[in-house]
């Protein structure tokens, strides 16, 4: 039996891999390097973190819709198995 987890667990693990930078104007930028295209900005570190989480959530939803491949974080894999996809009616 495979372990149970939620998308929230995956998001929390992905956020642990975020990299933050304080910019010259005092604002913040962030990215999750293994999640291509995930970038956020904010006037404060907290605002930047919140924006990064929101961007990540949207990225996951769009990726699930289009069958994109996701990085695995600490053993949590949200990729849809090709076996499961083949069971869906045409």
C-alpha cells in the first residue's frame, strides 16, 4: 500500500527548497529552482513567501491539468502514473 499524503504536504516540502534574495531596493525575490518558472516578489519577506506559495499552487494546478512532470520532494511524488491515465475512458 502506498503512503498517503496531500498536495499541502507537497507544497510545504517544495517551499523548503525556496531560495530568497533581498534586492537592492529592499524588496525580496524568491524561486524554487527545481520548479521551472516559479518566481515571486514581495515588499517584505513574508509577502514574498505568500506570493511564492500562491504561484506554486497555481503552477501545480495547471501542471496537473496538462499532465506536466513535477519534481519529487523528499519522496513525495505527485506525478500521475501512466497506468492510471490509461484506465480513463476515451
